C-alpha cells in the first residue's frame, strides 16, 4: 500500500516517512497541499496523512478539494497536526470529511496502529454540512490561529524588551565600573597627563592604567586593547586592569610585569584570549622614558629633536613570544611630548596631515576631536608632556642593596649585615620579614639535612617608601613555584603539610604566610617577596 504525506517541515516529513516505511508502506511526499493534490490526482495513494499549517494550500483546503474530487473522495484522509489542536479544529476537520484527526506527536507504534485502523474502515464517507457552515468554521479557525500568533508575538516582543532593558542596565553598570577603574592619576607638576578615551559602544575593550610611584618621582603606565567584542570584552578588560594594579605593586621591571600579566591572562582566560598592550615608565630620578611593546607597536613623539612616528616590532601580551619583550629607553627633557595609542587611535593619527606633535594642548584637542568620528570602535591614547624636571636628583640612598653568596659560608659571614638591612626597613631588630628572607636563602642554597649545596645566590633588597621588595635568584635548578603557590592558595590546609610532600618543605609555606606578596620567575630560579610597612612599624 502507498501512503501520501503532505508536510512542509522537512525534518517532520522525513521522520514521518521513516515511521511509515518501517510499517511496510510505500511512501510519497509533498511539501504543501497544492503539490500533494497534484500528485494524488496523477497517482492516487491508498491513504493521505496531512499537516494543516502549510504554504500555498493548507490542510483544510486540501481536505475540501480532496473530498470534492470524484477519484480521491473515497481515499482516507488523516490529519496529523501540532498547530491546530482545538476541539473546534477537530470538528471542522470532521465536517470537511476527514477520517481521523491526530495530534502530534504520537509514538511510532500508536501512529501505525491508527493508520491500520483507518485502512480497515475504508468505505464510510462522513456527511458534509452546508458549504457556508464549513467555510464559517474554516474562517473561525484561521482567526483563532492568527489571534494566537499575535499573542505569541506580543509575548516574544515583551520578553525581548525585558532582555534589552536588562542588557542596558548591565551595560550601564559595566560603564560605571569601567569609568571608576579608568580614573586618571593625581596631578604632578613635572608631567602633564591627558587621556583620550572613547568607548565604541556603552562599554569599551580599551583600557589604561596610570600610577605614580616613589612619592611622585616615577610614573608607570599601561595601555591595552582587549580582543573580542561586546560586554564580555569590557568585563575582560576590567579584569585585566585589576591584574595590572596588583602587578604594578610588585615593582618588577616592565618586561617581568608584562610576563606576569601574560601568565595571569593565560591562567584565567585560556589560550584563545589575548590583549595587545604597552607598558611605560617616566623616571624623574634618572630622567628617562622606558617602554616595552606588547602588541601595540606604534607611538608618536616630539622629543630630542625628533618628531613623528616610532614603530617597532612587538609581541602580544598574552602570546607565546612574551618572553622576547625588550625595554627601550629615551632621555627626557623639558617640553618633550609622547602620544601612546591603541590601534584605532594610531590609525587616526596616521592619516592626520601634519599632526602638531610639538604643540601638546592643540594635539590633544585634535586627537579628541578625531575620536568623535570613530563610530562603534574603541579609541584610547595616553598623552604625556614633560613640564619640568627636578633641579637636583634625590639624596643618595643605600637602596637597592645587593648581596652575592657563593655558599653557606658566605651566608654565615653576611648574615649580620642582612639582618641589619631588614631591621633598617622594619624598624625592629627581628621580624617576620627576617624569617621569610632566611627561608628564601635556605631554599636558594638547597639547605637539606644541615648541608648547603654550592649554588650561587643573588639577594637584592629594594625599598620604595613604605614598600620593601626582596628578590632571591639562585643557580639551582628551577621548579614550578607559581603552580605550587596556586595550590597552596586554593587549598590552605596544605600549608600545614610540611614533610608530607617530598617536593615541599616548610620554606614555601612560611614565605607565603609571612609576606604580603610572593611569586616566582618564569623559570622558577628566582623568588620575589614584598611587604608594605604598616602604621605600627612593620610586620612583627
């Protein structure tokens, strides 16, 4: 036996064909009522299974035309619908002459049994009411369906409006958060800072961070452009800025700070997320500009008799080549001007004819005017001008202090001087700082069982106001120190597991507990410890 299927949805049509074929039936199909009627008139089937909501000719009209055709009217007509499910729809189908009205979905065995029952009862033709009554029912069914569709569209529109309102609230919250994070640094009489910033949408992916260090004698800045689009990029950029604040407090050299950022980005956001950036320092003590490219490879200057674009090879901050970051330097003079830009701001400056680089206020105005034409793209630029330089360098101080140890004997010989160095900063003869430094030295020299290995160790103290940074580098084989720190921070109970793990003695847990900040170099051969002097006179 052959069954004709009229169904406009391709997936439903294929599924229904498979069910009927599994029951042993030959199956032909059509995607609307008009094609189904033409196929049936050309080669009549033994039964038709039809959907109702179809283009060109729906199931109700098909059933009407089917029962009007002298050849087809005796062939059973089965409705199989998921759209028209009202009892009045079933009544209309019966009045049109349909043999069965089945609501989707049905289990395959149930549907096949219905088909067998209908085929067994071939010959009974339902009576038809007056045409006017049928078409009145038909129009009523169409009106109900249209009304349901309008209500569904209204519900969808209301849901969309609610979602848009929630998105606008989220975007405004993100914008406020971003604005708070992008606050400019305090004013300084030596350096004028002008920030040009324009978010392409409600929130942007570009970010900057500026921080005065050493009591206003060192300006450290970062400029970044996060990859991606939309609100997620802005949140990612905000997270990067929080990381920068933490990294800046370590007072590491600029390349090491960017490498630390690289590790954090890869740890928290994975391999598929990156940021192009640049780090810079204006050092009023040494009268130098220092910068490191990390994906933003262009900036403009008017300094030292030069005026124009500086372009250098650079590597992405979160890329594998971050190890190749290099520090560049320029001497500073009064009236020197520097313009560090993200990609879009750089593109705008590239096409700007004769940019007034040596006229700082005018250049900043021109750059801000250009940002108004950027549309949905982010623009960020740090504009810096040297207004004056200190007439005299600061009084000579004894920082940094560097000790070189060739073994345990050197440690015994220099131990008193090391203790005095720590005490000078803490203001107390003994402190937790001293304990942590001793543990760092013991680890560096691999002191086990009272025996020190013959490693070369470099101990460096540096003080920045109330902050002390200690770095201990050793020729011993490095290890995954940052991975161990991550484990201890996430599982504090392991801090007390001295000796349970052969690879971890008491040194690392003690240093972590007794310092404000602790981190290892990439190769694990150098540890950094940092403290901030408290109001009570340091860590006791």
